[in-house]
C-alpha cells in the first residue's frame, strides 16, 4: 500500500527527471531546455527554437501540427498516465534564441489521458 503520491510530488519528480537530462536536442531546430511546474496542476516544458521569429502562418501551422500530434506523443511517454489521472495540464513554451516567446501551447488532461 502506502500513500498515493500527491500531485505536487509527481510534478516535482517529473520536473527533476526532465531537468537531469536537459538540454536535449529534439530535432534540427528544437532544444528542450528545462521543465517547471505550477500548482495546482500545470507541468511546463521550456524549449528553444533556432529561429528568430514565426510568421502568423508558420505559427498557425506549427500549432495545428502540434495539436494533431502532441496527444499521441504524450500518451507514449512514461509517466503520462499518472499525470493524466491527476488532471495535470501540460504547457509547451517555445522561445527564440534570445528568449522571446514564439508559441505557447496548452494540452488539457482530457486531451491526452488514456480512456480506461
């Protein structure tokens, strides 16, 4: 048995495990720099894109692509089931190399939690 871990415990452990591995080159233009969390239940990923800016069209395309692919990618990640059960919202923040926010995307737990 034992007590179920609190949402804060799960968030803290998740953030620590991500930050132990960063920075990670995700692809040619994307680097995962760090993760952080905000209570009650938000897990935030901080990325740097090696581009200075996104046009309105590029941002829309990127957002559309990510909304289509992120939930499946999240489901494949170890630990995502626990996050979904806890109702954790995932935020993906993309910055340019000088730290300007280019895109922020939020995925609600209902979008990635596995239907059981």
